[in-house]
C-alpha cells in the first residue's frame, strides 16, 4: 500500500481484523486502503452519473476517454475546456516518451504503463504521428560527425552534418517513441464523441452539499464562465464528480475546495520552434537528439523530427517561472507567446549542428507553453479529502504528455472502481502539502502553561 500497516495487526481468522485498540468488524481491502491513504480511495459507493473533467489537454482528455470506455452508457461525461482542446502544452509539446527513463521513483510505473499503452492506442485510434525512434546524445564541439558516422551508421541522421562534439546513443528505438500530442487529443475525442461532450468555458468553482459523513461535502455541480461573448452569466453544470486536470492552472482548485488541499505549483514557460521540411528533401531522417549545454547560445536543444517532415525544437533556455498566484489568475492561459531572443538563439544553435538547415531551413512556427511543476516534481493524482466526488489530476511536469494514457486509466479506475489497480497513487496524494490544522489549547493558562481543563 506504500506504507506499513503500523496501526493494525491483521489476523486472518473468521474475517476479523484485530487492532491495537480493539476488535473491528471485517473491512474490505478498499476500506483498509482508505484508512491509510484516503486520497487514493473515493468514498463514493456507486458509479457517478454526471462527471465533469476540467481541462481539455492530453491529460484531461485521457481521463475523459478512459471514463467513457469504462463507465455505463448512462454516465454523462463533460470535458470543460477554457479555450479549445489541446490549446496549451498539448498543442505545442514535443510528444517524446521513453519507457526506461524513469529513475526508480514512484513515477517509474507511469513511464512503463503509458509507453506500452501508447503503441496500442495509437494503432486503435489511427494516429499517424506515432512512431518509435532512436535517440542520440550530442555535445557541442567540432569534428564529431565523421567519427560518429563510422561508429553508428544509420543512427546518424543526414541533417546532422554541422559542427558537433562527442556523439553517443541514448536509445536504439525500442523504448523511445514520439507522438504529436494534439493529434492524440483529437483522436481520443473523435473516438468518444458519442460519450464525451466538450464545453468551452473557464471553471470558476464547484457547488456542494452535505456528504455522507459528518463534516464532509459532496459535489453537486461545477460552475463555469462560458467562452462565448454572448454569454456573460456564470453557468452551473450539475455533477456528482469532478476531475480537475487543467495543467498549471489546476492550482485554482485550492480555492474551490476551501483549503482542503494545498497545491503548490509553478508554471515553467518555455519557447519552442518548428522547422519546415526543406523543399529539396524527400524524407527527414527520424533520429531525436538531446544536446548538451551550449554556452554560446544558452541552449540545451532537444530535437524531434516528426513523420510529417517537420523538426520540433525545445530546450531553448530563457524560461520564465510563473508563481502560483499568477496561475490562479489565469496567467498565459489565453495567450502564451515565444520570446524572440530565444527563437534567434535556437535558430543559431541548430544551424550550428546542421549545415542543411543553415542553408535551406525555414521556420514554420514559433510558440511557447508552460509545464506544471509541483515542488517535488511528482504529479497530484487522487481525491480531495473531505469532498466526495472531487479529484485532482495535475502537475505532471515535463512528462505530462508521455504519461497521459496511464494517468487517464488510473484516474478512471479511481472514479469508477474506488481505487486504481494499474498505478499506485499513494505517492501522488493531492493533499501531501496540505497544512495539518490542529486545535489550539483553549483553557486557562498561567504564564503560558496550561492550567486545568483544556476544553
């Protein structure tokens, strides 16, 4: 379960669980987990009838997709998106994934499960941009290409023909892959169009009623401001479950749930560019590059050729760090533009390693987006304590696209089955940073010391 059953001694005798303080009736496995990790088990005893997923990026859409696949046809699923599906990072990210690049931390399983799911989902959904590809590590320097072509042969792309230093393989293409995330988002929505309704508007909060337990609340509706200029009045969507999956802007849910969760978040705003396929080139070789820090340009390029012949570049440097209070106010949600000085730096840095693109390269797109980063670099995935039917799926850092299928599956299991069987969600508890409120002493004091009954 992720932590020892320190408060229980379990005896498998006549279905009874003995505790240090007495004997209790037999609990189900889910009940025990709920006591240890309340954020990873929902107290809801029945499948929700009306679910609202807040956020139409690859994470939110994946949650909606798996809910549609796993829930009864009578369950209504609404995807509430402030602008349009894949409008932010999911429409501007590189889409790189690596099965074995985890570091043994709790997120390792997300890498593995999602990587395997992508291959089958891409085939099932008809995603043309998915493919496995090799990866090279490239250091700045000179005269490295000639030696590398002798050592690595076909791993070396034709367009890597400029000045570089040492080159070495990072992956041979068996456990590294790519997908254009916007295509994946749109394909998931197309496949579930009869089950998932997309509504454009910005979530402004939730409505609740008394929950099943004393002091708890249950979700009854989600409030939003419609995107249409014709509508200025807040609209209320009836709901008995909500999943907040709005990337860096998910931290606004702190206020919606009145302090039940603290969601520290920083938005890392970074520029990326996309090169067009040169006219004289029939096919752009498919090898990704992770380049070392180049002090001349302040870059550490990540280079991803795509099946359409374009080449996507990030790792451009000069990122901006957006604080939580600005994110709550919607910073860069509507417009998120590239920094021109970083575009120029990226162009110069890439043309240093590619003579072909120096002579005939043409930019097709310059853009920027944000990564949602909690302090411990781990996502928030689980239920909101004290709120029945309230869930968070956010803060996936730079791996949000790569982990999306696994996160969507795990969250749908949590909502529909009460716990996730595919991913251990306990390390991702949304309440792990929440301040524990303790009752202060309220009785008589003598020079600061408690005296008498402390009622």
